[in-house]
């Protein structure tokens, strides 16, 4: 008789990880990459704490400028350092 397959727990991504994936997709779009400029907004279902954490982390990144737009929006511009 065959052994039953082991059930592996699938970890669900956190709300912060989901928001990060959404923003990463926007930033990695060809249009944003070419312009090195993108505006992103916090969605109503995304926790304010996650948004605040994202803003803190992106503000620490080198070569990234953060400009607040409206209530829950930011314009991100960046430069690519010469190698």
C-alpha cells in the first residue's frame, strides 16, 4: 500500500509582502524602468503600518528620492550608479 503524501504547510504571505510584491511589479515595469520614475499609492485594504514601514525602508535606499503626493501616494525617482 502506498504511503499517504506528506502535507506540507504553505505559508501565506504577509500583508506587507503582498504590498511589496505589488509595488515591485509597478517599479519593475518597462515604462517605470525607462523613466526611472513611478508614483505608487497605498490601497485602501493595505494596513497603514505596512505603508509606513515601506516608506521608511525606501527612504533609506541610496539613489532613491521620495516625494509625497496626495494623501497616501509617493513618487519615487531613482538613479542608477555608474559602475
